[in-house]
C-alpha cells in the first residue's frame, strides 16, 4: 500500500519540499507520495486528527504551525520540546511524535561546507525567532559554548538565552554592538527574514568590521546571495545560504519516516534545478 507523507502550513504553495521528497522517493523506489496540505490555524487540531485517521505516516510542519501543533501530538522529542517547536512528525506505534530537524539540518549543512568540529567557534546569531532558537539550542547541544545573540528587540534575545537548558556562555548584543564587535566572531549566522525576496537590498547589519577568516551563513535561500552574504564575500569571508539547511532538515525527516538514508546531494540538486540554478 502506498504510504503518504506531507507538509502542512499557511501558506504552502511556495514549499519546495514536495518536489524534493517526491523525487527522492522515486529514486529510492519507495512506494509513497509527499503532498502539500494548506491548513489554517483554526483547523489545526482537526487536521492532525484527520491525518491520523487517513493513515499519514509522517509530515513536516512549516510556518505558522511549528509551535501551535505541539498540544495536538501524542509525544514530543526532548530537544523539540526544549526548542518549543516541531517541524517533523513521525508515526511511531500509531502515535504522532514531534521532532525538530531544523537545527540539526543547519549544523549538518555547515559541517559539509566548512568544518566538522564547531565546538571552539565563537558564534553570533542574528535574530531571536523560531529558527534562531532551533539553531542556538542545537549548537549548544553539540558542545558549542560561546554563542551570542543580537536582535532588534533585546528582550526577546534575553528571554531566549534565559530559557536555554545548557551550560552556555552567551550574551545579548544590540545590533549596534554587534556591528562594532563582529570582528571577534568566527561564525556568524543570520536567521531573520531581512534580505529575503523581494526585499533583496536589505541587510540586518553592516559587516564592515568582519574578520575575513570568519564564516557567514544566512538561512535565506531566495535570493541565492543575500545582501549580507555579498557584504561578507566582499570582506573575504566564506559564505553559505540556506539551501543546505532546507535540504538537510528534509533529509533527516525523510530518514525518520522511511528508515532509509537519502542522498542529500541529490536532494540539493533537485531543489537547485527547481529554482532554476546551476548544478551543485
């Protein structure tokens, strides 16, 4: 019997996950289909109950449901519970179990293009939203201890640091403080929507003081190179956009659903082709 997977969100038409997952299911000869479900927040409980009834074996969650879905799941993985957001649901013994693969997906993509050991990297995260929290907690969980956060709303960043359950050395910076001290950081991670299409001429802060040996990552993948990444490249830094995070968080979800390890490079090529890009 064909298995059914999917992604829920509002909106959902923009999602690249169906193209990525369906291509990989076909490549691995798995009799399954991945479908996008447009679910309004008011219908979320009913949608989760309905997915269990019709036999959905797993699904992804995108904005704005990553936090709101938690009360409707049977169980939640400890890391996802700490983050307070779920992006992947797996059916385990008839129960819907929530996980968060966003942070792990980001870390895997970073290791692929930069370095395996991140523990000694002094890191600055720009933003304090859901993606920032997932990345922050995941970095702390693998032993990265010097992770600071800058955000336009200081209180939000302070709350994020105060709630983390790890032994971390973190501080909050204003955007102005981050700009002046950014040369101290070997890893800079941009997690806000600033610079996303169509506002491609915007950047959350200036990188004029950036250390040329630093690595700068922006989780945005459309456009391929944000204004922040352009600034970083001009300073001589190595850069990465958000395509790798998209692919690896999806690959981790795929493996949880099917117990088969997908080819992340092939998945990346599928998404790149879909976006009209050049080969990986």
